[in-house]
């Protein structure tokens, strides 16, 4: 794996917490063990399915900025935020009726909707157990606030499906809830564990929020740009589900008249066709939509970096800066 | 409404906390208000759908045993446990593909599975927000422990569907998780708010656990005995879903040979018929199954009462005793 490849890049970002990243996988298994074989089976499938462990990595790096942290608490928090994220994936897959996630068949296609909904509930609860064990009300407040925002964000997204009249502000409200809130809360909570002062705590949360917005915008761009395999999912998934993401909003801002009506009608279709997608892709290319959308992601990346510069210098801070760059550079 | 009717009886149980019970409905609405109209709509439907507010009543009565409690915390806890209960109903209805609950069409038949799953997630999170606001780690630990048990209990129940080989112990494990754990945790948490000593806290939890077991067993009996309307649900729902509850287990203990095989086969059927249900009902009548099952509920009621006698005398304690009797007498 070379430094230039995406995995090499991530390895170098993980370097200051390399040991912790390895240990994390054991903690996942230890904290997941249940008395119910089916739940264990679903969780093994999810763990083996991998994932970038993006939120745990943030927790490990941010909390490593202080030497005084409790290692046990760091792992509990890192595992808890990944459990919450995984719970939302389990529920989203049922809601979106997905087929594939991270290149693997999704749990509910294998075991059915019922165990997926209930295993998601189990993961949520286990996450809160772990947070209660840490015993810090600031952390509990940050994370439970985020999960509430996540659920509203998901419902908002559902409500705004198919409507190309969705505005940038409405889109930002959705991704703020469904993605950025948990990433921000993970950073704030890690700051608490590191014993940060209020000013640094606020900076950590601001970094997380902007990183999360940037992350989701890039994900939404990749849905119109990636090759099958890179993200472990097929291109056009959002399109097929009628999700109106930033690339669609930017496209609508750049077209008018008949073309505008045509695109609006495509998003209202029950089953859009391959030609519909092709047309949207061509229009996006013609109007430099993905480039323009990425500019927005870059602006949030810049805000994330600016916030992070407020916390004291540290090798972990360098990794967090690099992570912010990595998030937007996944596209190029 | 006379004293002898079920509603009159409940009114008399509620008497010591009558004002609080009324105020509770306003707190539900206040704590539910969201920025998302669809979530509000679903919640209005759920609130209007009523429900006995069984768990909040336990919280109000137990915490009223102390004059030193914070009223605000009492309501936060009462609302939080009802939110968690309602969240599981929303998810269960999707899992069970129910049509009717409390005499009303279930939310997911009106709005679809997606908003029901996500609104359930929202309610879970809001409940934890409220608990974090109370800021008592003992309460947070009790409730988050219960929600973890609930999710395992539900998955266990799913796994044991259709199998008439299910034992009493396995059944008790399921209802302990899915029902009794939250009722027990509600009582323990209310005890914390009332500032109870460890001994009384344990007694409150023990009362709740046994009450919860008794409550669920009676519910399972009513599924083979009630008239449509009393429980707001049709008789035979568990049967149609292939749930092997205590009446079925007791029936299996009382029959053998061909009859035993016949009943086992009925529970394995994809779509059991009206005649199948009739046969099961007749066998239950012949072997006094419901009476024998109720005896088990009465034993748990007795244990609940015994535990409760350990806490100091109080008008609220009298109501809690009466509530334990009411739970088993719903059947007669």
C-alpha cells in the first residue's frame, strides 16, 4: 500500500493512534457479545463488513491530544459512537430498502427487516450503556442530543424526497441532522475525555460539525461520480431513491425552462430509467455541477481546519487536519 | 363510570396522583414538539390513541412516596419511560406487521414503515435527552440497561416463534426482557428520584419486575380470552403471529400423542386457519389452560406485593398494591 493510495493515506493519518486502532476491533467484539446468537451473527457480519471507523478515529485522535485521559473511557466512547452509527445504518437499510452496503449484502436482505430493526435498537441501547459507564453527563448530553437530531434529519430527508424544489438551506438542515451532528458530538465528547477547556471543546465541536458537512457533501457527489467498488456501492443510489442532494440542487440552480421541468419530472418518477440518469449526468457535466458542489465541501473543510487551529499543536492535531483534507480529496 | 368498572378502578388507583396524571398529558405534548411536522403528526396520533400510561403511573406513584422529590424530574422520568415504551410499540408494529393497536390503525399502516422506524428512533433519543436532563447516573444506568434487555427480548421472541418446544424458562426470559425490565427500571428510577435508600430501591425494582411478569402473562392470556374491544385488539393476534406464549406452553404440558403433534403442526403453519384457532381454544378450555396460566400470574403478583410491603406505608403504596391486584383481575 503506497502513501498515495487512499488506504495508505488513511494509514498515515492513523499513525499517532495505530495501536489504539488495532485494539478497537477487539473492543467492538467484547462490547457486542450478547446472549442471543442471531444478534451476534448480525454483528459479526457488520464488523467483518469493515467500514472506515471514521467516528472512532476522530475520538481516538482528539482524546489523544491529552495524556491524562482514561484509556478505558476512550474505547467506550469510540465503540459507542460506532454502535450508534451502525444502528442508523441498520435502520436506514430497512428504510431505503438497500441491497448492498460497503460491498456486502445488507443485513436485512439476509435476515429480514425484523432482526435488523431490533438489532439496531440493541446497538443504540448498548451505546448508551457504555456512555453511562463513562459516567460523564456532558458526554451523555452531547451524544443523546445528536441522536435526536439524527432521527429528525432522517425523517426530514424522507419528507423532502422527490422534490427538486428543495433549497440548499433545507439540504443543509438534513445533513446537519443525519450526519454532521454525530460527528460533531463525537468530537465534543472526545474533548471532554481529554479534559479540554470550554474554548477547546467548542473548537472540537465546530471542527466536527464542519468536517461532517463536508464529508456528507462529498459522499453525495460520489453518488454521481464514483466507480462501483470504490465506495462499495453502485453509483446512482441516491438518484434511484429520489433523494434530492446538493448536486441535484446545484443542477437545478443552473438550468431553467424545459430542462428544469424535465429534471423535476424525472425525480417525481416512481421508477426512473437508465436514460433518465444518463441525462442528469450529462447535464451535471455540462454545467460543472460536481465541481461547483465540491467547492461547497471545500468551504466547510476550510472552516473545520480553522476551528481545529484553535486547539494546541500536537501530532494528533496534524492527523485531524490531514483527515479533513482527505475527506474532500477522496473525489479527485 | 362506576368504581367497579375497569376505568373506575384505575381512577381510584390514580387518586393520590390525580393532578399529576392530568398534567402528564401536557408534558407529553411539550416534550414531543419537534421541528418536523410529520413526526408531530405521528405523535399526535399516538397520544390521542391513549394507552393506560401504566409506566408513568408507576413513576408518579412511587416517586410520590417521598415529599422531597423534584416535580420536574418526576415528569421528565414519567414521560421518558412512556416514550421508550411507545418507541418499542412503533418498532414492534413494523416488525409484527400489525393492523390495529388500542383500537386505532397503527402508525405504520397510515404513514408507512420508514417514518415509524425513524419516529421510534426519535422517541428513544428524546427519552435519553430527558434522562440526561435529570442528570442522575443511577437512573440512566437503570433505564439504558432495560432498553438493552428489551431489544434482546424482542429478538429472542422472534427466534422462538412457531416453536411449541419453547419452555417456561425460555418464555420467562423473553417477557423479562421485552416487558418486565422497563417496568422494573421505571420503579427503580422513581425510587432514585424519591431519594430511597438502597433497601427500598431494591424493593421497588423487585415490585416492578414481578408486576411486569404478571402483567405480560395476563396480556398473553387475554389474547386467547378477551372480547374484541376490551384490549382494543382482536383476540388471537399472538396465535396468528406464531408467538408461543405461556398459554401455549401450558397447553403443550397438558396434552400428548397425536394432539400434541397436531398443535405443534398448527404453530408451524404459514397461515393458520380459523378452525385451527378454534381447536386450540377448545383444547385450552378442556385442560383449564387459561386458569392454570393465570395461577402463574397470581404468583408473580404475590411476589410483587411482598416486595412492596418492604417500603414504608403510604397512600401511594396502597395504590401500588391495588394496581398489582388490578393487573391480574383484568381477566375476570
